[in-house]
C-alpha cells in the first residue's frame, strides 16, 4: 500500500523516524515522505542524511496546532503518528504539557486526517498504556482509545485508524542501553530494582510492525509485537561486567515489569505467528471476521508481561546486537 504513496510522520526526527524513513524509502519507494516536527535543528541535521532526494520533505509543525496539521495533511495518503511527550518523570512533573501533546495532539491528528481524506493512520503506543500507573501511560491509553474510536467518526469507507504498541526500544535516545554505556566507566550502574524486567525490541522490528499494520488494518486494531524480555540486572552485567550495581529505588511512575496486554483485554485479543492483535470493544468490532482473520483467541486471563514472558533474550544475543549497532546506539 505504501508504494508510490505520500506518507507523513509526526515527530519524525525522533528515533522511530530515523529508522522508518530509510527503511521505507528502500522497500516501498514512496512518492514522498514528509517529516513533521517542531525542532528545526533536528530537521536540519536529518535533512543532511538525504541530500537532494526529492522524496524526502520536511515540515515544521506541532501536533498541538490543529490548523498547521490541516495544512500538513493536504494530499497525504498515510500518517504515522510518532510525536509524543514520553519521558515518564518529565510527564509526572509537567502533566499539562504531556496532556496537550499526547491527548489533544491525538485529537488534532484524528480530525485533520478525516477532514483531509487521509487513507490510514497508524499511531505508536507504549507498554505503559496497558494498566497505566503513570501519567504518560494514562495519556497514551487515552490516545489509543481516541484512535480506535476515530474509525466510528470516519465512517465505513473513510480514514482507517490503528495502533501499534511495543516496549523498550533498544538503543534509542534516552533509553537504558545508551545510558548504561555512557556511565559504565564510572564503575557503578544504578539499578532501580533488582527484579525489574523489560521487553526488548529493535527499531527495525518496530518499523516492520507499522508496515504490517498499514497492510492489515480494517480499523481499530492494536498490534502488539511478540518480543523477548530481559532482566535489567542482566542487561547491566553484559554492558559493564566489571561495574558494581547499586540499587537506587524506583523512579516516580516506574513499573517493575512492562505489560502490553492486560487481563481485561484478553477476551478481545487474538494471537498470530509474530504478534497479537487487540480488537476494539465497541460496535461489535471484536467479533468482526475481517479483523480476526486467521487469529486464535488467547486464553482467558492472559497477560503479556515482560516478567512472565516465555521468550527471553540471552547474553549472547544482546552482545551480538550491541556489536552490530554500536555506531548508532543513543545517536537517534
């Protein structure tokens, strides 16, 4: 569907955009990819990576600005919504700003997409939206609900909305791997809790899940990638085997284990070879054969958590990933 299409990515100068743009250009050769973000310096730096490629365009704007989105979405076929305020402590201490971007911004994206005739929108979500305990997770849960319900507003043949949910992105800017690498020479790494586990997904896997959502969605689905878990203490040991691990306590709004599917969602969740799909609870869409396709409903009480996951990343697998991606860890 993305071949010869015009694609816009909000928050496109972030980690996801840096992976999505080159991968999508190479695989689908779209007519145009528009990168919308509010940071002109990040756009300037990113533009240098693509030279005079006429397929890559940049657009200064903010998802909080509804009128600007209407201008940006003109002639766009698909929107990937990656813009968010996402650092958990930042959201806890700046709640109004988080709500303006993650909730109000989502509403603006939905309105602009419907009114401008966009074919499909895929919104990026987070494990923290499942049974949220922090403001960031609560705003992303609200955002997820908005995008699911957006399909009722757009009508049966209008804009389709779906959501992609995944956990800790390996090596992304501000995440645990580049943080541990940046301080490992100090001989000590801070561990918030020795029981803590995290899902491990690469940016490339995240991009591929978005591609799948664009091709597969009917409207209202939440796609969850099957990925391995790892204990944070094991992660620290691989990254800095000589460093001491110091327990410092959990930060505001932090969870011991990541969760991407809660028990309450199990009744509406279907399993596939490489992912799960949470179907909408509204309008009887959860029983829609065109949405279920060849999926198998998960057992009652099913929970997809990094702490009870059946797949775990080994030390060797993590080290191999680090060796293959050392140059770009923490850079995007």
